[in-house]
C-alpha cells in the first residue's frame, strides 16, 4: 500500500515533504547536540597533537562532533589557525555519484571550478576558500591549501594512477603528513588505496581489466580525455566501510599499537596517524593475510 501511495504522489509534493523532514531532523539534531565554537575546536585540535606546520589530510563529518556554531567554515578556520601558513590542509573533494563505476559510465565531465564535492559540507565549503588548489581527476580529485598545496594537487591527471606515485595521495605519503579523521571511524579512508596502487601485484583484482575514457576540463577550461582504471565492484564488496568487523579490527590495531592518536572533541573524536605508519601497518598486516577487505 505504501509503495502504491508513493507512486501516485506528484514529484513536486515529494520534494516539499522531504525538505520539511530534513529541516525538522536538523532542528532536532541541533537541539540534542553539543554546541562547539571555533575557539573550542582550536583548543581541541591543539590538545590532539596538531601543530604549526603540520600537513593534514582530513576525512571529516560535520555532524560527527556535534553542532558547529558557524558551520563548516569554523572547522576550516580552526585548522588554518592551528597549522598556520607553513602548514597544509588537504581534503578529498570527490565527485562520485554512488560508485566510481557509475560515475565513469555516466560520461559526466569533471570541472575543477564547478563540480561539487559529494563527500560532505566541509569539503564543499573548503573549495570556496581563497588560495585553494584542486587536482584534476574525474572521480577522486583532492583540494589543498597552504605551503604544499600546489605541489600536492598538480599533475594528478597525468600520474597514470589514482592513488599512487605523483598523485596527491602519493605526495602526501612522500611528505609523511598526518592522516586525520574528524568525527568519523576508520572506515571511509581513501588513503588506504595508496598501498594498493603502490603494490598492484598484491591486489590483481582491485581494478577492472579495461580502463574507462573520461573527460575533464583543466583549469583553463579546455576539455581533456583520460584513461582511468575503475575499482572493481565485486572486489570491493567486503571493503572496510561495508564490514563492521573489518573496521573494528583496524580500529583496535591502530589504537592498541599506538599508531593512532585519538582525542575526544565535542560528542565525537579526532584521530590522526602518520602516513608512513599507515602504509607500514598495511604492509605488515598484508603479510598476515589481513587487508581492508578481509581479516579472517
């Protein structure tokens, strides 16, 4: 009966109802949440061990900490204040619609100036900041601000890899920055794929056999065509974010071995790990037949 009712309700009315439900849900979230100011965020970030000059690759959830008084820009400004002009902030600004495969099949043209990020409000706010550089990639572009921003983001589209050498991920590893999770667990962390791209012989089925032709625009607005290898949906069915047992294993491993530094902020947590330690850990665990796809 419910399905039948849904079918006969006009689309404009559905949109109105969904909008009202979202607003009510947000009001309740705000009412029930801890309220955090920029000053409290700065204090929390410093307490966690973030320092001047740090290079941070940040995976984030705005709601994961509570209600931020002035929204995502407070989070960004707090990070900028803590790391300073000698520091570097990096955010994923991916343009994935449901999956990498669906996005590449759609034929959508990536534009660094206009393609919105699909990985959260903080990342979209970051793109609007001054002096932010964005890498060119049809599904996994990265944005950065600060000392190494231009170096980290340039040449992504010519690297011949999604996450390996000469990509923003590979250069972040080269600089041994701090991989940081803000209000999230250890599951949706794209940097894990850097280990795979650096050791593809260990993961022969991680990508589909044939690359896709993808179109992007460069920073001058010129259209380019790239060959992009796509993650294999079958291989990724058991990936860490899809299996709570795998996430718990990695969470315990990183924390119990002192690799991750974790601090409570608001009603959530901030954790960080050095990039080189993450790759070293993934290599050690691979030798024990444990990966982000299986742990037993």
